C-alpha cells in the first residue's frame, strides 16, 4: 500500500449524481465525483463538484474538505450558517 497519494483525476472517470428528490430544497444541482482512492473502511480521497442548488444531507462519516473554487454555505441542524470559499478548509 502506498503511503503517498497524488490526487490525479486524469486517469479516473467521474461518477455523476444528484441529491435525492426528497432532500432537494432549491435548484437542480448535479454532482461529479472523482474518487482516486477508496477503501473498504469508508475512507475516500478525490474531487467532488456540484452545480448550484440547496439540499439537506444526512451524513454519518467524518469528512475533511478543502475548497478549490466556488462558495458553499453549510448549516448544521440548529446551527448558524457558515460560508466557505476557495482556499477554505473544513
């Protein structure tokens, strides 16, 4: 197993997706995901992108994000909205 991973999407075809209709709040967002590493333990590394929209997520995994471009507003249930943009990390 390699201990250094280059996130090179040139050799990976993106997977397409969208929010589940019941979770969609606004717009018609479409997703593309380039997984360059995927392990049975649930660890993934890659690039994710979305067109504009608003949706609820249900997420029980730990996630690290570094925003490459664009702006995202993330609001936890009962929490305040947080804006992250290019160069930001959450």
